[in-house]
C-alpha cells in the first residue's frame, strides 16, 4: 500500500526554519533546524558539559525506551563542531514515528560560533549509509518529502505522492535547482 503523507509546520525563528520532533517515551519535544545538508538527528543532552543551559535538553533518565551507546561522532558544520554520543530511542515527526537505532546524536560538547536558540537539527539530506548509525527519514520509511517556504515559515510534507513531472535529483551530495535563463 501507499504510505500516508503527513505535514509538519516549519517555523522561521529569524535565523533558521525549525520543525518539532519528539524523542523518547514519554516524548520530549525539540524545535530542531530542518537541515537539507545533513542526515543526522542532533539534540542537546542534559549532560552536555560545555553548553550553556539548553531548554529543552534530552534527559535520558526520563525515557523508558532509550539505550545509550558508548561511542559518538564529532560533527563539523560551517559554524563549528559538535561532539555527540549515539543513542537509540523512539523518534517522531508529524505522524511518522520510528525506533532510531544509534541514530539519535546527543550533544555532549558544543563549539559553535554565532548560533542563536538551538534545540538541534534533523537531517533531511541524502543518507550516508553509515553502518554505525541509522537516519530518521529512511528508517521511518519516508521515501520523499517536500518543503514549502513563506515569510514566517512553511511546511514540511513527508511521503508526498510521486509526481509525474518532478525534477530529477541533481547530485549525490545535496539538492539543487537549476536556472538557465529568464525571459520577460
């Protein structure tokens, strides 16, 4: 059968577009950056030792379904580095929910410059097919998504129907839109 589509609001914070995700049981909520350039789910841990106080932060002791790994990654972004610890837990976005094995990256140390309010990020980019971690979209069975923007935010639609006139993917590292001319 066809997967059911769902829509989540995107909120413009003045610096980025965020979408709400749920992590754990009971759910803990985070307004994370919808990042089309990565495939990681990164949220602040309440045990981050170099972070300013995060509200909210993920408290592993409050989730009955979490499993913490003894490893993590150093993630590098344009604004700096994030040291993480991998975890397994239930993750939801809109009406899509999955158990994300070793794919919840909990921030342990933060070295970012000029970052405003930051609850983390959810990667919407192409999966890197890591044998160590799972990514949210493929694990949750999301085959396609679309993003609609407007002045105050927009919408993230998951499992959109296949479009007969869709543009082809333009690369393997990031999405893009080609513009070859304008006429009046």
